[in-house]
C-alpha cells in the first residue's frame, strides 16, 4: 500500500526548515505550497506554477529574522529545488498527480490525487486527511 500523499508532502515540506522544532511554525504554509509545486514538477508538469508561485509567496509576510532562523535558505527557489531533488531521490517511482492540496478548516492537510492516464494504470482517486496541526491553535 502506498503512503498517503499528505504524509509525504509534510516530509518534503520539512526539507525547507532548519530544525523539526519549526514544524508547527506558520512558515510551514508556504513550504507546503512549495512541496506541492515540487511534486507536480517532478510528476506532471515541469513548469507548474512557473512565474506564479512567487506572487503567492509574497502574500506571506514573515520577518527576515524569522526566515533566517527557521528556513534552510531565504531564497524560495532554492528551497523548491531542494524539495524537487528530495522527491527525485526518495519517491522517484511515485507518479501520482495531485488534483487538490489544501488545509481543512480543522487544520489538517487534505491531498487528492489521480494517476496520469498515460501510465496505463486504472484511474483512481484517493482522498487523505492527515491529522497534523501545522499551526498552533
């Protein structure tokens, strides 16, 4: 049985932080977005969100001190590349295509996916909920 993508996305997002103790920080929100982008670029569309994700990241307002303290880099593109490499190394054969990645009102991560039709695998869809609070209540 395959691991839930929500679990995998959290693992990938954690590659952007210096220490697991920051796993409940609000910086996990943009990191989760980057994990989603990294996954899609490695499985479906190498240009996914190109020229768009940077604008989305600008909507998050974090102090430079917070970013320097918690993130492995203050350059989002570098973090994205790091996540893509991690996906390539740890999950090279996992080709599920994400159709939805979002937080629920309960603060859990929801990931929906399908197989690419060209993979000659019977199409399926799986919804996962991972009860992992990324923000402290």
